[in-house]
C-alpha cells in the first residue's frame, strides 16, 4: 500500500507503510508482549468540535494501552486539564478500559506508531499524514484543532497542504486555516516541558480554554 492509497481512507490498525516503525513495533512485541504494540487509533467523540493532535504514542503510554496519552506522564496534565474544563469524565487516564470518556473532543497523534526514541523521521510524519488529513475531514466544518507541539502543528498544516512558513508555531496563538476551521498551538505536555517549566499547568489550561471557547463560538 502506498501513502497515496490512504488519502481518503480511515485509520488502519495493521498499517505497515513505515518500515522502520513496523520493525520497531515487531521488536516491541517480543520485549513487551502484553503491550498494544500497534498503530494507535484516535480516541473520543466522533462528532467532536475539537481535535487535539499530539506527536506519537509514548513507549510505556499509548503504545502499551492502545489509547492516546494514556498510562504515562504526558497524559497526566492533559487529562487533568480536560477534566477541569469539562472535556472528559475522569482526572486520570490509566488504561483503555478505565471508562474515561471525552466530551466534545477527540485526541489523535501526528504519527500513529511508536517511533524509536520517540522521534519520528520527517518521512514517517509525511507518510502518516493522510490519516491525520482524514481525521481532520471528520471534524466539524467550523471545528478547532489543538496542536500539542511544533511537530503536531506542522503535521496539521501538511494535512492542509499549507505553507509552514506562513503559520509560525507560537504557544497560545490562533491560526485561521484555509477552510473555516482554526488551529490553536500549545507546547507539548511532555515530561521535559513540564519539568523545565516551559509548559505550566496554567499555560496549558489557558490554551485549552481558548480552544474550547472558539469551539463553542463556532457552534
């Protein structure tokens, strides 16, 4: 299967378009046979007005549980903040069967497979981009996309075939996309960013509140 073949297709759990990522997951199945170890699908309300886009599954988080931002440090702040804003039903996301539900939003990643050292290549991001493009197409026509980090920001723009130079990544900034949707940027809620103070709880909450308010305004 070529990337062009999936441009208008939904997520495929058996996708092996990226040889390096497919090989890495195969190795992980041997080391951690109890883990999910497959491309991780989007999670949340299928009729969402807000789409949250991260980078890629975490090694011992989404790659283990099969649900974005579940089971590792990156999701702790995200789900706590979503709960405070009434966008999910629990403060913690521990496993894919913990009954947590998202309310009015959906979460996905720019790259669906666990990359070695959590670093996908540019080619892998591009190869996976048609899946993100399809997910964006399912978002309400006046919906809001919330990008966690510069790679997610760039992946959204690639999905629109937009010029990256015209949309500078700035935390808390709102970009008007080529259609009626908007893009809101935030630093990623990674352990590094939260430990160094690059992203504080109040910063993430303010950016998400902004995205939520824009979602409500566009209803």
